C-alpha cells in the first residue's frame, strides 16, 4: 500500500451550498483534483469560497485512459487524488472507473468521501462495473430463502449491491459460493467512511474464507454480474455420472466438476443431471 490514495467525491446536483464539509476540505487540501470538467470544478470552488490547493487536471471520458498512468504514478509518489464529476457521484456512468480499477490493481487505497448512501459508495469503491447495477436491500435472514434469492441472481448481468448483518455474513458468502460460483468477483465493504473502514475485494471463495473468523460493523456487499458463457452442460453431466458410478455422491460430484469449470455452478449442474436422468433413452 502506498502513502497516497484515491479519493472519490460527490458534488452537488444543484445548489453549491449543498456541498459536504468533506468535499470542501478535500478541494482545499488534496494534491490533485481530477475533474470531469475543470471549469465547473473551479466555478464550484469559487461559489464555495474555496481555494483549490493542488493542481487540477481534466478526467473526462475521452482522456481518462491517457490520464490513468500519470495519476497512478502521482499516488505512488504520495499524492492524494480527488476525482469529481460535473454533478453527483463519479464513476456511476461518469469518468473514474478506469482509474479506480487501475488503483486497486496497483494496491492503492481507494476510498470515498462521506455521503448519504452506502449503496453508491460501496459500488464505486468496489472496482466492479458500475454502469448498470441493482440494489437488493438486505439479504434474506433464513438460509433456504437466502439460497433461493442468490440462485435468482445467478444469471443477473448487472452488478448487485446488498446489505448483510455481520452475524450472517460468513453464511451468506458461503451460500453465494454455492449458488454463484467461488470465482465470481465481489467486494465486502465494512464501516464505510468511518474510522475503521475496510474494503476487501476478491473472488467469493476468498471472501467467504476471510469472513469465517467473524466480522464487525455495518456491511455492504457488492457482487459482479454474471458473464454469459457457452458451456456444454451435457458433457459435464457425463463427467458427473462417471464420478457417481465410481461411488461419489451426486452433490459432491457436481461440486467437483463445477469447481473445475469456471462459470459453472454446482446447483446448475445438479439440475442438469436430474433433467438428463428423466429424459428417455434414445431408440436403438
């Protein structure tokens, strides 16, 4: 982890006076302000009677890819970089996503100024696609209902954001591994914008193992959407049946075969096996 960091800040949708104290402080004190429109951020600062303390660089769609390298280098050198859009939250259909993912890949701290919603805050710091997403509220409390709910998300292409109790997080993530696959990218955001903020990113299997020892605080979970894959389930059903013939339980066989094929869920494979067993044998 470098000494610098990437800071994401929402700007007022309308009246400049709606700006948060955190945004005002950041504009005055960060080393670099990366703005969707440099003229607008200077106008906002003037309306707030704030002198921007660092240098201001443009970060609109057409130049973001070109700016990423130099901004990452600046953060590695210890700079704090603030990203702002014209109005509202950056990254959500606004510039910033490329920079966020580059910083995460480089091991750089990515955080967000305090705001009114954990949903959008978690989404933009997760490093997962933010152009389309869905919010699911709190995950179901009971295991059977939770597994059914997760199964309904298995083919959902949008990034999914939801809340979870710290007491149920480990069980929820384990169910997610079973229903969505252990390789599905995700992020667990704990105590967002508070003193003990922690953002843990990785595949669901790793996050489930991390949560086993217990987690405290308010939790927001972000899970990547499904990637359409063309998988020959019939051939995988054959692999399962071969393992079953060797004495392995059908559920264990499905789990073993699914783990060996990225994007295939054990439950999906189990259902395919049951369907195949009900089909009549082909005529001789």
